[in-house]
C-alpha cells in the first residue's frame, strides 16, 4: 500500500487542478454592451458546452439576452466575438457557430470550411504564437506532454550470459501546469508519471564450486510492466519571458513503482533548475535535477537457483541533465534534440547521449498538438550493461488553461 501513497497524493493534486469550472467546456467571459448592461447579467466567466453556456457554479444561463461581447479565455491568445444571445433555458442560441468559433482574424462566418486567405493567415499567425509559447518551458500554456522512449541495452554481462540485446520501454505522462503566483512570480508544476515495460531478471542460475565460491552461470528474464517512480518538479520564476528565461525549485522522486524491479525503492529529493535562450533561430537550454534518497527500502530479494537471497538496495545519488538544442526551420518546425544525460554518483557511471530529431505543430480539429521524434546514440555508457540507442516519440496536446491560473493568486 505504501507504494501508492505518492500516486494517490499526485492524483488528488491533478483532480483539483483540472476539475476547475473550465473543464466543463471552453471558457469565455461575457461583457454586456454598455446600453444593454442594465438588462443583462453582470460581466462574468461563462463556459460553452453542448450548445449551452453555464456559469462557474454549473447552472445553465438563461438570462444572457442582450448584445455583448464574448471573450474566449483559453490558454491561447484571447479571441473576442460580438454576439447577440437570444436563448432561454436550453440556450438555443441565435448565432452562427462559425462566427462564434472563428479566429479573431476577420474570418467570414458560414464559409462552409472554405476559409478566405485572411482566415488562413490568421490561423497561421495563431499557430506561430502557440509554437512560440511551446518553445518556452515557462509559458502560460497547459500541456499534456506524452512521451515514449524505446531503449536498446547491451553489454558484457549479457554477452557472458548468452543473452540478446534487451529492449526497455517507458511511456511518460507529464502534465505541465502553469500558475501565476504574483504579478512578477510564476510557478510550473510538472509531474512525470512513468509507465515502464522492462526485461527484468526473474531468476539467477548460480553454480557453487568445491570451495564454496558461487558463480552466476545464467539468468532467466521476465518482462514486467507497471508504474515506475513518479517525479514531481516545481519551478519558480520571475524571468519567464524570452529571450532569456530561468527558474528553480525542488524535485521529488516518489517510491511509487508497482514492482520492486520497476523503481528505485526509495524516496528521494533535491534541487532543480532550468535556463533557456529562445531566439528567432535557436532554442538552447537545459533542465538539471539531482536526487538524494532519504527513505525507502534498504534491501530487496533476488530469486536464485539456490533460493531467495536478500541483497542491499543501493541509495539514490543521481543527477539528470536534459540539454536542449533546436534550430527553428520555421515558426512551427524545429530540428534538434533534447537528450537526458545521467550521472550515478553511487556507481560513478555516466550515460551521455547525443541525438537528432524534429518536432512540429499541427492541429487536430481545433486542438493544437506538437508531435516529434528523436533518435539518440549513447557515446558514453557502462561497458557491463548500458543503453546503446533510444527512439523517442512525443505527442503534446495544448490544453485550455483556466483563467484563475493566469490571474495572480497573491
């Protein structure tokens, strides 16, 4: 049960963040026209869902009967649309949906999907603004970053055991939540939830000689799939507007793995920091984290042909540095990579990858999504057992960010 504590706490945190009223639908702000204000509801946030508007308490609005302005409050550049609302209880609104959801570019409603050149230009400009914000790890956007890493491991140990290359796979689910603390300070919460699928040692075949010395002569591997250790890093920043941005804060690695072989067995914490330079042509920077274990399991059990054996569980003293080098081919498309360098201070082992890849911004319906792929090669690793190559794929939907997250809390 203890391995689920961190997951349960993190899940409650995400529910609180995403269960804001904006999750009911797209968020807008209604402002009555000056001459009609006395006959209308006061200015307020409203939420469009299933052909109706609701207020922050979830009640249907049936008194928006005057001409006014709806301002679209999402994590993207705001859009304002003049509208006359003539609906009642079920909000059968007297408007053209194309007009309501048209971009703020002078697009003509009722175009039947054949947007004029002005609308296309406006969409391209909006996409470029989103891509610019995506380049900044401290922007106002909320993201559902999903990443899949497939890594091929090799080494002398596998050769001695007569084993082929082992393939490990990790899917990382990383919500990125930006919250404005004060007029000057912002914080970014980024939980990293790993779903691991690893070839793990299920049993060691051990031989004992005449003098009692034991030798491992073989191993049986079994694929285990489940949740690994969740990491939560929190960055605070007062310099979050390009070209130079930076932040700092704590990072925590939780003992949440569903199997002993999918995690460290430890609770660990330490500092994190990030710094980026974002220009018209280059995105350069890095995110550094370090963890020291302070609690957790001291031992673990290994199955052998001679029976279960209890062995010490190593402490965590680990540095992770993700360096980012991207060249901007266009406002929407980049080439480059963002590999993770890791140094284990307990084993004095460095894993150093280099790589190349691309990413671009596309739209799925109205939803902006960044997609990309990278290939990494490890120029430095353990000769005994270490990663050779990694294929990284990522899919990053841009989510509506609630207005409260962009309003200073203090």
